[in-house]
């Protein structure tokens, strides 16, 4: 059928374009951990929404999410490079930082950055 041939050609073009643009093969979304606003809704009347911070529990949750990702080398690691995008809201920035810490601290993590060598030399 001519329509299936056309559709197949379009899908092939999209696949080539994706490869040319170096699009990610996987996108993993992580919601922020427990925040002051989750625990105390009145916090929103005292603190601007963008400045609401994570609770201690929220920090642990974010680090645990990173640890879970770091224990999966097929998701993040030398063979699966990753980027972290986050909103400017404080709880989102805190979550991103703790997730990356959790990834790096995971037992099976083999993350190497530009400073990995210098950081290990005394």
C-alpha cells in the first residue's frame, strides 16, 4: 500500500534526524522530594513559592532516587551519559543536586567527570 510506504519513509527520516540531532534515547523525570509546602500548606503564605525548600525527608527521598538510578548503569554512567535539567525553584534545584549526589554515591556508579582525576589526588 502506498500510504504504508510513505509512512515508513517518514519514520525513517525522523529516526535519522533524531540520530543527527543526538536526541536522548531515554528521558527520566523525577518529581521534587517532600517540601515545606507539602508538610505545612501555610508555608505558601509566608514563603514565596519559588523559595519553598525540601524537608530533611525530601532531601533523603531525592538522594534515594539518585541512588536507585546510579545502581542502574544502563541508565546513567559511562555508557549512558546523562544531563540534568531542573526548574529555578529551590525545591527543584535541591532535588537535582541530591539526585546527582545519590547517583555518584551509588555502589555501582562509575561516573567520571572532568575533575574526577584531580579530586582523587592528594
